[in-house]
C-alpha cells in the first residue's frame, strides 16, 4: 500500500488527491489530506467572497473527493515549525505533496506602509471570511474614505464588501462580528487605484460589472485617465477579457455623475461612491501614530514599450483606511528549498529539487509550485502533472517502508487531528448558529469555536 500525505486541502490539494485516487496504475493507494485548519477547502472557504455563492458551491465538488473511501481528511495538523518536519512526515508517509498555496501578501515597499489603518487586503478578506487567525483583527471602518491599492479580483472583492449594504451581507455566511462592523461602516468613498492603465488591469469583467450593480452605490471613472491608455481608443487588438473591461469602463466614464458629492441615498446622490483610478503609483502612505490620513501617488504614463514611467506629478488622496492588494506570495517551507525571487519551491514536473536534484518522495502542486497565477481550474492540470510524477516514482517510494497507521503516528507525534466527522460537526454547528440568528449558515470565526464543535463528534473528531 502506498500512503501519500497531501499538505493543504484547498483546490490544488484536493485535485491532487483526486488524481491519485482515480488513477489505475497503482491500485492500493491511500491519500491523507492534511491541513493546519480544522476545516477543508482552503481559499474556497476562506478566500472566495461571501456573496459569490456560485464559486463557493465548488466545495460540493471538493467534498466528493474527500469523502472517497481512500481519501482521509486530517485537519488541525501542524506541518513545519513548530509542527511536524519533512523528515518526521517521511517516516509516516511514503510521499508528501505540498499544496500550501501562497500565504502572504506582496509589499509595496513604500514609507508609511506599516502605519495603523494600513493592512494587506488578504487580512481583510480573512477577517470577513471568518479565518480563525483573523478573529482578533480590527479595521478602521469609521473612516469616511478607504483606499484599495491594486486592480485585481481581490481588490474588487474588497471594494465590493466595503460598499455592500447590511441586508445583502446578512444573507451570506459572514460571521456576526464582521457583519455588524460592515453594517455600521461609515465609509462613503472607496478608491480602487492602479498604477497602470485599464487595459492592463487584472480583474475579470464579471467582477468589474458587479460594482455597477450595487444598490445605493455609484461607480465613477475619469475619462482623461482612460484616454491615457494607448488601447483605449481602439481596444480591438486586446485579449477578449481586457477588451470587455475597457468597454465597461468606457460606459461608466461617459454617463453623467448621479448627483453631487453627497453621502446620502436619494435624489441628492448615492450613499457610497466607488472611484476607479488609473495611472497612479503609490509612493508614500501619509499619517502618524494615530493612523493613516492619505496616500501620495505619482502620476504615471505609458512608456511606449508596454510599461509605465513616472511623470514627477503627485496627487494625495484622503483615506483613513488603506488595503493593499498587490498580489500573493509563497513563504518558505521548513525542510524544503525555496526560491526567494519567485516565492516558489524549485521543482521539475512537481518533483521538489534541491540543488537541481530531486528530493526523494517530496512533491509540490498549486501556487507554491507555479506562483499565484491562474484561476481555480488552473489547479487541475497542475495537480495531474505532479500526480503523474509521483505515480511514476511509486515503486521506489513503496519499497522504502513507513511507520504503520498514519493517524496513530500523528497522535504519537503530539497532533490532535480533526477527522471528517469533526468537520461535519463544525458544519452542523454553523448551521445551528445561523438558525439561532435568523440567518442561513453562519461561519464560526475562532479557533475555540471550531475545535469545540469538532470535538463534539467524539474523541476521533
């Protein structure tokens, strides 16, 4: 029997498990999907916006894999410092596949980035998505103006969450704390700012259009900034997605502004405004120990070679909350080589390489393998490639021998795994909590609540 540990239960981890289980060349293979959290599904649970129910429903497909008789979910298992190391895991499992994603945000590298009120957008997403590590976070939602730096889908999600009404958010699984805070938010202006032009923005058209359908919210775009983009006048040569984005932005730029700058809903103007700004590069976050007060941007312009150049002109945009959304980055994994330049683990077709030589029995898939690129579906071929490499190595891996029952070995090593029944108990507790609040399912937001619910399933859960 070949026992494989997949570290990470997000899409890349579950697709890797699926590829290993469904193949026909190695008949006796057991896959143990390990996760630091007591809950499966990774960024599908803790990264997809609460109001994106269709994408979140992907959990049903992932569930089917994790309920397979030869797949075993083991949550609440710590891998790496201070948990189990690679060598310890290799004594328990025949092979390891690290599918740990890209856990940190990229930094702007500008003065003031660490001022109070300046946060990575990833923290804000984790907070409203009920990630237990984010339960204690607080955000300056008494701010009148919030700046989101970046023009990708995460930035658009954050801007949308800041602009949605309480009734719309109450219909989601957002926990009570963030729901109440966002419902009481005083933010009137949300600035979504990119350093390049609209044809180079990374958001998808579907996400972009959603901003224009938010009740009580007006989207504002400056025609002059769009016109700076060389592709704006004739977007026909752009990829389809970028062309559609430009068309949506053009429509917003050409329509009349609906009322004066008023915070009220009604004939005097919208309750909230989302300002899409382009060709502005952040150079400093302004403020003091009391918090952020503005961001200073340098105006940029196309350089004629597909990039941008600074113009020496500057603009300050007021804001008491700054959310930085300029990309994810992988983090070093104890016991594995790491490429600081790319934020990935060096590999060849998924086999981890140390000094150019494969590390026996150790593999990677997902963002830690290829970087934070692609959509959820991109993880399927990535996982299949890694699984194929592992299966080709199976005879040598099985000959090595391991320490018997993996669950017992993990418990001996000091871990207290949450098994699948424990996760089902968490689901049941979240549904019950939501019913008590007069809502649908509501996520448990903290470690204690999750683990208490899981232990209700019994000693094995």
